[in-house]
C-alpha cells in the first residue's frame, strides 16, 4: 500500500482498501480541523492508517513509510 501511495498518491482508495475499511477508518480517525478534502485519495487514507500507529501528520513530516504503517 505504501509503494502504491508513493507511485500514485491521487489514486482511488478502493484500489487498496474495501468500502467497509474506508468507513471504519473514517469513524476511528477523524479529519484534523477543516482539512477535509473534497475527493478522498489513497494518500489521505494511508495517513489515517499511520495515525492509528502514532504518526503525527505534521506539515513538515514526510509521508508515512513501510515501518510507520507496520506499527
């Protein structure tokens, strides 16, 4: 999933996640402030998965990699 995110971050999230997984992530990890993108991408959901493991998603943080997703 992280390699797919690096090659095409604007891909549809359904390429790697099911609809029930997307709904569960939306329920568990709320969007920060008014950061709601109009079109949710794979990159958006990879960050949500990383935030479950402690990724802070600050403005200058690099995109989450394999180790962060593994956690």
